[in-house]
């Protein structure tokens, strides 16, 4: 059965096994390798994408459930030349190390800030609970997320 | 002579240039390389810990759809190793650990390779595995390597035998006489730690091809030259037949300091004539990770009432797993991590790498140092309790300083640890005492010291000056995430050449383009590759300035290089741009480039003290002082870290912001080791923790902001006085948390990690501490 879905604004079809995870389809079939294959259990958040506007780990979503879904991956979150506000904050605060967790961090924090544009530090930490990082010790990532809302408050 | 470079020219919070692509998901790590033109491989691994292969038939697997080749032990008969060549690429007769590779299959797709793996006919006659060091050292224990005497020795001078892969010893002075003194208190303790998995988010991965009769290996490694040499050794070919290139590495932490998957992919690439990708699944990474080794330690000290350590004896057992690997080398470290912190009288230390039927272990950030620091600092606090001395006072009296002897008799330079302890006292004093509810929580605090050292060893660099005034730096360095290749190296090269770091192009490792290098690890990149790079820059400067000298009719000594211009000293606006001089140099002599090299300068030890060591004395010691406040919930044993403070000897901070990031990340990784990263091995010899659900790495909720004070100015032979800063932040964390738990509970704390059930046990039960009976109290019986 062919599955039709939208990925980063383009209609795509999928003819593979409907049990394949969205993560594998993105990486193997569409060669969108920004979503990272790290734990495959939904614990690390490195494969997070937006499905119909909500951040979810793509390793846990079988393709068969995505007929008609609107998927945005890290490759589609900003214009090719520019950064989204979250990406810009991560670059500005020099928080990146190995970088494997950051595509997922960007997707989770983007969705979170859309829902809660002025969070407390504790709320940011709660929202980041599903995104693990082995390098940074987190605090500077939290600082960067807090700066996004501070900048946006300043702009209001 | 031209003016000497001032460090301040290189110091800045220069941002990393790879962040943009990393946050956009564009960075192509090794795991992202394999497209539709690449075959996919899997390894068939043993599912028993010990045995003999009774039958192996691959015909049915080879006939499966999409299968292109199968490789077995016949394709790679030679052994490799560090110190001793004890490790075959494939098990072909004896199985020595659960997960040991037996064959490799390449197919058009990963699913086809997996389907073929299920068709391999494999029968193993199991034998009872030897799973613990205590079992391995028992009289009459089955030998894991019955042919150990026949193995090729790659580094001579160590005692070995039976299930002991390697022994390193230190003997300085007469400990017996010191222990017999009637004015000393004798303190003895045993300590035990489990393994730690790196959980680098990019697993070990490789894409290999066979082109024009040579292997090209694209791999996620910290040590491209090790991969090149070991792959050649395993395949029985010359290293010149192997080229290694390295994309950005998605985390290493020491895991990728050794060759691992590369030979399998290389063999399959030759057999198929196609590119072959081999990537460990997360489960394979968890079960066969070259973990930080589990270790067992006994320490015994004779201390005077004034706190002088008259004698110390120590024995450290390091589980190397089924093959010697890095642990053979790491036995060397004990002399320095256990014996390089305090001034010691007579000293005897033994470090054994012990074979067991478990997955081989490897290197992990501050390898060997973290558990020796834990044992030593717990032992130090036990000494303080025994002689009634304040732990801070004891440390200030006893830490090594200018002229102190290390364990192997090397002479330390400069007073570093004592002033660092005094800085820490001021840091602690600046914060209010934490307020906690004493009915619910126990409060504890501790301060510890740690000694690490920078791995020096060979590095090479070339610097090419381009016509547009930029420079290209070519080394075998790898960007593993720490940022050294993105920050400190371009900063140093830029400062040497008077240009902006943005104008320094940093080429990633390609063993066809750059000279030999020991690898990115041990905190050595800034120091060793940095020194080679600055040496290459010196040649470039000399060539550039000699041409400018002729053009400006001014002696070289009066020329100043800066802001992309060469000017006459004291005459701003004189001179010309670098591009103008480069153009003239091309006309006169051709393009400008320079090369540089660096290696261990060699620091003397006391002759006859150390045996079986790869490094007898350390060239660049690095010191750390850590402190924490904790609260232990009495009902659950759960530990909350309230404050964590670090004073770290950084030599010279070239990029202070990047160092802060390394300290924040390293300490949190250490909190995982101290508190909840637990690995256990079941009766079948299999590691129980197969994924993220069962092996808990720190999450954001486990992190707190680390207070850091950088200690600058300690002696260092590193370029601009630098020392590596990324390795050492994890060094004292286990020690500091454990000492704080002992402080809070008034009990002995002898094991890590301090998971809540273990802490509850400490709180609720009277314990006389840990006694490891297989390590003798009489040191001589351990060697």
C-alpha cells in the first residue's frame, strides 16, 4: 500500500513496509539524515520531528499511521540561509558540542516555545526532559532557550 | 629574531564554526554517509561468553537475497593489541566473550544482511565462563588465553602470566620499615567501582571502500593513525595501503581511541569491490562497548600524627575483559593518578590488567584516574578520621608542590594544588550555607584533589599560506565535539600569523595528507597538535617576514605581523597587507608553507622505580580541586547535588567560554558515574543494560550549573602555556560525591555508583567497610 504524506512542504509517497519507522524512512528513503538514530526507544529525543505541528520522536511512529500527515524535520524548520530563533540562540551561546542531540533539541524547544513563549527556567528543564545530551551538561542549552524568550519579550 | 608571540593575542571566546550546520541537521557524521551506492553490513556475534566453535556453515546465508560477501577468521588471521597482540579480528576457534564477532555479512540492504545472519549455522560448545577478577585470579582458574606465552610482545618489560594480561609496578623506598615505625597510624581500605558506558550518541561506525588497490576507511574515530596501523596489522598488509579520513565525530569520550569496526568493513569492501557501511546498533554499543573498566583497589598507608604519609602501598585490579586492549596501557596511569597527588614516603604500587570472559574494556575520559581518585580520596578522608585531622588541613599539608617527588621519583615543578585548595576555600566561603530540612535530609560536603596528565606523544602539522591571506592547517586532528579543532587550534594559528581565526581553514584528518598523530584524547589536542601547528607557523612567519624585510628594507626584528598586515614596529600604517607579501613571495620563491612536529619531551623518573610502564614520568601534570554540597533524602537514599564547585588547572585559557562548556559537560558526565550509571554482568556473561531504558545517563533534571574558577599560570610545556581542559573535569566527581556521602552519613563509602539502594544500605546498616579478600593486605603477595 502506498502512503502519502507531506514532508517539509512536499508531497511524498512511501511504498515500503508500513511497519517501518518514520525515522528509518526519513534517513534511508528520503536521505534526510538530520533526525538522528540514537536510541530507537523514544528515550533520547535525537530523532524528534514535528508531526501535524507536534514534536514527537520519529523512531516510535510507524509509516502506516502517517497517511495524510504533515511532517516537518530539522531540514525544514528554517530557510536554507537562515536560522530559526532557537537555532540562532544555540549558535549565539556556543552551546553545541558533538551536535548529535541538537536537531532534536531544536525541534522540541521550538514546539515548546510556541506553546509557552515565556517559560520559567524550571519549565524549560521540564520540557527538555525527553532530549538527552551526553556532552554539554545541559545548563548552557537551557540558558540559550531562556534567551530566546528574553529576546522576544524585548521585541514586544 | 622576530617578537615572541604574546598569549593574549590568541585568547578570546571564539565561537565554533560547525555549530550552524549541526543545529540545522546538515552535518554528515559517519552514520549519515551511506546512500544507495553503499552495501550494509552486520556482524554475527557469539551469544555465549566462553566456548569453542564446533560448527560454522555460511552457505545458506551466502545464498540469501542481496548478500554480496561474508568474511570470517580466514580473511584476517592475525592478532592485534596494545602491548601484546592477543586479539583476533574474528573468533575462529575460541569464544572469549558474549558478543564476540564471528563473521561479517555485506548485503544490498541492512534488512537483507540481518536476514542472512539468521541463516548462518553456528554451534558453540560452551564452557563455564570466568566472569570476575576474583575468579580469574583464583589458583587453578581456567586460563582465558592458554597460549598467552606465544603471543607477540609489542612493548616489552612487563610481568604477565595466567589471567594477568599486564602488570605495572612502582617500588620506591622501604615501606616495611615505615609501617613498622611506632609513631605511625596504619589505615587500610578497599574500594570497588563498576563499568561506565560512553554512550556517545554516534555509535561506532565505518564506511570502507577498496580503491586502486588501497583501502579507504571513512570512520568515526579519535585516532585515525591507530585505525590505519591496526587495520593493516590485522589484514597483514602495509599501513601505506590504508587511508583513513574522518568526518565530524558524534561523541567519543575515549570509546573511539582504538580500532574497532574498521577491519570488518575493509575486508568486505575488498571482497565486494563496493563501499560497505557497518554501524553498531545501540544494543551492540551497550553490550560490547569498550567501557571504562570495573576496578578493585586496596590501599594501605602509614601516617604520622602530623599527617605525614610515611608509606603507602596500593594494588589496583583493572578488568580488561577478554582481551588486553587499552587496559594494558592504562596500568601505567595508576602510578600518576594514585601516586601523583600527595607527597609520599616509601611507595609500592601494583596495577594489574586482568582477563575475564567479558566484553573488552577501553579508554574513557580520565581513564583509570576517576576510580583511583575515588579510592584515594576516600582513603585520605579515612586517614583524616583516624588521626583526627581536618581533611582540608591534611590536603594543604600533603599535596605535591614545587620539588615534590611523584610516585616514580619524578620531580614536580611549581606550587599548584595548595593555592588551588585555597582558592576553593574562598569559593566555598562566598556562598551561603545551604538550607535543608534536617528531618528529611542528611547534609554532606567534601573537597577532593585529583591529578591527571596530558598525553603528549607525536603530532605533525602543515600550514599553507594562501594567496588571499588565509591559511590552511593540515593535521590528523579530529573534531569529536570538544571544539579544539574549531576553536583553540585556529585561534593559535591565527595569533601566530597575525590574521583572524576566521581566516584559518582547518582540514579534518586524512592520513594521506597529514603526518602521524597519536589521536585526539587525553587532553592532548590543544597541546600536541597545537605545538606542531605553532612550529609550522614559525616556518611560515620566517618565510613571510624575510620577503617583507626585503620589500620594506627593514630588518625582520623591526617587523610586526598583525591584523592581516606586516608593518614596521612603531609606525602604524607603514608596510603592506599579507596578500601583497605572499604575491611577491610567489614570484621570488613560490608559495609559502611550513611544517611542524611535536612529541613527548621526556621527563626523568628515578631509575629502577617503575616496571611495565609505558610512561615512567608525566610531562604535563594537570590538577583539579572539586567540592560539593549534597542532601541525601533519608527515606529513599536519593542524593541531590546542591552546589558543585571546580578549581581547575588550565595552564592558559585560550578560549575561556569553551573551557567552561567542557567543565559543565564533564562534571555532569561524572555525576552520572557517581550516582546512577550502573552496569552489571549476568551469569551468562552478558551486560544487563542494553539500552537507554536500563542505563540511565544524566538528563537535564540531573544537571546543575557548575561553579568554575580557572587556575592559570601553572608550569606547562604546552604552546602558550596551555594544558588540555576537556579530559580532566570528570576526574574527581565520583570521589567528591562519595566523600560527601561519607561526610553526611558518618559511614564508610567504598563503592560507586551511589544508587539510592546502595545509599539506603549505607544509612541503615552498620558496615565495617569492604574487604576484597583476593587482594592481599601483604602487598608483595599481589605481585
